[in-house]
C-alpha cells in the first residue's frame, strides 16, 4: 500500500509540475527575438491574424495592452468582441520574463499559478510596429500590429516565414478590426487573474 501511495504521489507531483511549468517551451527550431526592449513593446497591439483556439473563438477586434508594473513584470489587458453574445470580453493577465528582459520570451498567466509561454519570434525592431508570436507549440500563432491593419508585403513575409517554420496556416483567421461593426467597449471591466 505504501508503494502504491508513493507512486500516486509522484504521479500527482509530476502532473502538477507539468501543468504549472510544462507549457513554457517553444516550438522546435524557433528562437525568440534578441535585443528586446520591453519599454518599446508596452502599449496596445491589434491582433491581425491568429490560429483559432477556445479562448478567442469567434472574437473580433482583439487587442492586447501591455503596461509595466513597478516590479518589472507586465500587466496585460486582452479585449475582444464576441459576436455570439454581442459583448466585449476583457481579461487581465500578468506576464514575467522567462529568460532575461532582452529576450522576447514571456510567461503569461490568466489563471493564478498556471503560466503559458509567449514567444516573440519576429519583431519590427526598428519601430516595434508588428510582431509574430507563438506559444509552446505551433498550435498557437498570432500576428500583431500597432495599427488596425498591416502592410500586405509585411503580412505576406510573416506568413511565408511562419510556414517555413512549420506552422500549419490553412485555418489562419484574419481578425476583423473595422470600427463600424461593433459598439464601443464602454463600461466593460477587465476580469483580473486569479492568484
């Protein structure tokens, strides 16, 4: 009985460790941008394209707003319009650097102690006007811009680079950012992450 209890305990600890820390990786063959400047990265980013997933399904007008906390961590406010409910969905997260602050790798938590990786794999390092991001696997993919649109030549270059890195973009979603299609998010309050 003691052996069985010990095996179960080891399994539970390993499972919890994976859930808490196992999603901080990066897809094989990819590297995060170097010479990253968080002070230039903060502010609002518009989601131009993504591979869809449960927590953004059906969302348009998606933005992420990054601000620096006094301790050097980041506060993230994600906002998107859910056409199914005709309501804005706003969530708050916290982000910390996985490596050093000059490498574009963050771990982001929307749910207490559980973090997922946010790997910036392409960035306009001159103007910080666009970024390409992945999570721990190629199932997660975003193209972001400071503007609500992105130059077609830049977009095509990023898509071709992503395909070359192994992303399957047949189901890439181009996010609607047109203002006239939704009401303003007045009065919507962010949902804070659980601690």
